C-alpha cells in the first residue's frame, strides 16, 4: 500500500507544471524564503483545481427535470428509491462490456 501511495504521489508530481514542481521542492526543503508569493498562489490555485476536478469526477450526480444537478442524498425519499431501482435495472440490462467479451473469447467461456 505504501508503494501505491508513493507511486501516486510521484505521478502527481510528474503531472505538475515545472514552476509548481520547483515550488513544492522549495517548500519540502524548508526554503520558504525562496518561494515567491506568486508561486505559492499558483500552487494553491493548482491544488484547488485538481481537488475540484477529482470531486466532480467521483461525486454521484443526478440531473433533475429542470436541468439542475443534484446529489443523490438531496433527492426526496421516493425519488431516491426510484432512481436507485432505475440504475440497478440499467446495470442488469446492459450488454457485455469489451472486457467481458475479451475474457469470454480468451477463456473460451
């Protein structure tokens, strides 16, 4: 698990712009005096946008009839149950995925 975390952090570091990498190295090295206010602000903005992008990706969202996004927990009880049943039915009725087809072909099932 530790190797996974380290690998993830190194990947994240590799995806950072060069200026942000230099800011992170200065902060981790304890050279706070070398970090300009603009670089620190850029790092904060970059980190905030990455966090918002992650949250938007993993947060379950539902679009209501009036076109607004709502979280699953915000829906009324009856609506939430109907949406959950609809989602389960859609998953059961979907066709085979590409991975399932390849596994079936490779394993001869």
